């Protein structure tokens, strides 16, 4: 396929150009301490940058201390957190990737367990281990499910403070040197709580109709757009559907996407679900390859805004097909990147962009070229791209869940 590979073509939004269209999706690692990054984060994110991704997104980062999803969430709610982020950004960029950050408030999912300790409400065991517990904030006093804490309903006065907190965190992200900011409106956190009738039962101007439920998230977007440079792209991650009757729908997402574009969002990152208790809908989704791609495709086509596709996109061939068919502009790789942080480099070889290890970090590439020659002499080849080889000439079958 060689030089005409879409996955390894550049992509420009505003003043930022990505070297390729491989994005490391923001994934919570729940490893911060008191909102501060740890050495783990440098190792974790630098691996993806070394691995060839065009954009490395930092995990959900809280705009307020109370807005943390877990005790392990990083934060940008105070100026003292900028320095740690600046060092991480510099580390990522030193390997040729761009750096983005996802800003979030946990809403009614705040004050829960770190995912690897249970991914549910905090327990006595968690508290005995030193975890802090607090009352979540949400549009309405509706718990996520049985056994979850009932959140405090946000007052009109608190809304202004939360809006300002998103803007202040975005300003700190600029000072830290990030190339772009993503506003988290998905997965059952605060801004999706406002959007979905499953979580928003307010009777004021921020609840009820679709227009009212979109009001606060759009106010946040406009506030953030005002404080970041005109050259900085803004992304929004949305849940295109709640996957349940009576919840947020794909048609709602089309209305939202058009409004987001008008408010200053440059790309919609299309995920789904999250507004029920953790794991409640997982068994019914039929999560096969590309099960969320149709969301990105419809929003791109019908709302006229660039999109990123995410979810069960494992092979380079499938990623390339999505882009070539005009279904999305960027490909977000998540758990596949945890399995193989050098996914982008392996994909480049699989798609014929790279012959050998010339684009790898030289500290690795020199040794691997030597290794490859030794293997070739024995009729073998390095492992890696074989993992991606399709079992037939057809790309993976797309799930019909969407």
C-alpha cells in the first residue's frame, strides 16, 4: 500500500498538524496521588509516543478536587499541578507525538473505586486503605444505581463555579504546553449527566427539553474556547447513545454535534454508554470490531464535523478501511495500545509504510535491524506485524450493535 496509506497521512486542525492519524485514546490509570502525576505516568505515556502514535491523549483529568472520579485521578484544579504536566508534555513531544489532555468532572460517578480495585462504590476496605470519600455533585440527586451514593443536586450558583473551573483547567493545560484539549461529555460523567434524561431531571433552564439539557455543556465549551488560543483545537468526547430506551440517542447526538461545532469544537470523539451503573449494559452490546464506528460516520456525514472512531479497532487494515471509506478522520486506539504500545510502528510495517525499523527510536531501531537481519538469515522474520495479519483478504466483520 505504501505512501498512499491514509492512516499515516498528516491531519491538521487549526494550528496543529498530527504526523499520522493514530490517537492513543484517553484511558484512566488511576495512579495519581492527591491529583499529582507520578513516575508511572511518564513511563506509560512516553511508551505510546515512542511507539509512533501521532497524538497521545492524557487520561481524564479533574477540573476540581471534588470532581475526581477516583482518588487516583490526576488534576489541573490548581496552578501547582502545571509543572508536573509540563514535564510530561515535554517527554511526550520529545518522541515526535503531539500531546492532548481530557478535562473532566466525574458528576455522579465521583468518589468511586479505582477500576482495578473493583470499579464500584467505595467500600469499608477502600476507606481502611486510606481512600477518601466525598459526596458527588450531579444535575439531579439520582444515584448511578443501587448501592451508589446519592449525589448532591447542583445549584444554579454552583454551575457558574463549575463552568469557570473547566475554563481555568483549560488555561492551565495551555500553560503546560498541551497541543489540544478534549472536553469529556461521555461515559456517565458530569457533562453527560446533564445531557441524558436518565441522569437529568431538573425543572429549571438546564433540564427538561433537549435544548435545556445541552445548555450547560455548551456553556462549558464556549468558556473553554474563550481561554485557549485560536490556534488550539478543541475536541469533545461524547457518548453517542445511552444504549437504553428513554436515554440519550444517536439523533440527540447529531443535534449536539452541530451545536458543538457552532460553539467552537473542532472534532467529536465518538464513544457510547456509561450512564448506568458500571457494567450494566456491557453484556448486551455485542461489542465486535468497530461497533461504534457508525456513530463517527453519521456525525461526520450529517453534522459536518470531523470525528474520531474508537472501540475495538484492533488491526491496521480495519483502521485504514475506516479512514478510506470516509467514516472518520482519526482512529483512537485504547486497550490494543496497552497490549502493544508500539502498535503504530507495527501498523506502519503491516501497511507497507515502513520497511524495517527506520522510524523506530534509534536506540531500539539499530538493535532491531540487526536482529531482523539475523532472523532473515535463518528464514524467519521479527514478531509483531503477524499479530495484525487478517485471516482473509477481508477486514474484520463490523459489529451490528450500533
